[in-house]
C-alpha cells in the first residue's frame, strides 16, 4: 500500500535577522567603544588604589604655568628696578661728558678770540712801527715772511689723486722717486709742485688754506701729506699769487710742471690750472724764529 508522499520541509520558512550596518567596521567600532587602552586603565586604577593618583594633569599644568608666570614677573620687576636705579647714573655721566665737551669748546673759542685779538694788536703795532724812519722795509719783510694776509691776482692749481687710487703701499716704484705706483699724490710730488711755482715767480703760496713760508715743511705721515704738521685732505687747492699769465705759462713749461704732467699721463693724477683775478691768502698760522734776533739800530743812522 502506497502511502502518500509528504510535502517537503521548507527550510526557509524562518528568515534570518538582518545584518548590522556597521558590521564591516568592527575594528573602528571597537576602537571607539574602548578608546582607553586596558593597560592604561589598569595602571590608573592601581595608582588610585595605592593613593598615588595625585592631581589631575590639567591642574598640574595650570600650577606650572602660574609658577612660570610668577618667576617671569619677578625677573621683569627686578630688571625694571635695576634699570630705574641705573638710569639716573647713566644720565648723570652723559650730562657730565656733555658739560666737559661744552667747556672745552668754550675754552677753544676763547683761545681763538685771544689769538685774533693779539694778531690785531701786533698788526697795529707793526703799522705804527712802519711809520718811523726806515720802517718801510718792515712791511716787505712781513709780506715775504707770510706774517700778513695778502690778496691779488695769480693762479689756482687743484691737484687730486687718481680715480680709485689705492691707499696701499705695494706696486712698482715710480722712476727716480721711490714711491709706490698707487695713483696717490705724495709729499715729494707736492714739494716739486710748490718749488716749481716759486721758481716760476710766485710771490705767496697756500695749500688748502695753509700759508707757506720759508720755514714751512711738506712731509708725509703714512699716505697723508702734512704741511707744518697739519694733515691735508685731497683735492689739494694750491693758490699762488703773481702775474697770472706769466706764472701759469712759466710753471707749465718748467721741469716741475712737466713732472706734474707725467704724473697725470702715467699714474692718473688729476690737476687743473686756471688764472684768477683776485685770490686771498691768510697769514701763516705760526711763525717761530729760533735763531734770528732784531739788530740794534746804529747811532746816527737815519
């Protein structure tokens, strides 16, 4: 007897539960749910149990910052206090230096006024002496000695170093001069120029306002040119009184004038010579006579 077949059992009658949306992010979910590592949590719990948990870190940081601010404030306050104490001392020292400089300037101006007054007195006495018989020669002597200011026609010679001249002492020596080829004017160059002007007929000469006399010395100190121990700064302005036409021509044709031309051509020394209708030369700053003494006037001399 055939039994009737039973209907198959439906395995899918009970539907499974739906999957979580974050099932694929289990690692990220675990990290978010357990943000603190178990080891750190255990250590914190152990310190709390032992009573060594201490203050929270945020409070420690605040206390440390406060302590640092207090120390900084103390340092700034001490610095300001020291500066306030030292300021009057520095101001006093500065004022003392200013007062010393001002007093020195006043003394220098006073000495200059005394020198001018004495020069005026000497000039007046000289004029009075010249009025005496035979005193006419004294005016000429004072003129030639550079003791009086002079003015008149002449030539103006401006001499300057070569462009970009070096102050060093190296290089080839100039022929028959022993000076280095640096493009700078030397003391012996200036000596030749002045001697050439004297020989060409100059009656009075000054260099950068320094009157030359028979006692004047032109020397060198390093690379600087000295006139009566006073340094000169280029360009050098040489004023020479005399016949402006003949003096300039005679100097250019002289050996010393040709020497200056060679300095220009060979070493780049610059110069310009021009006639002048009215030049003014000051009196010599110092006239020291070491040997000469006034001669006694003979009896009966007129």
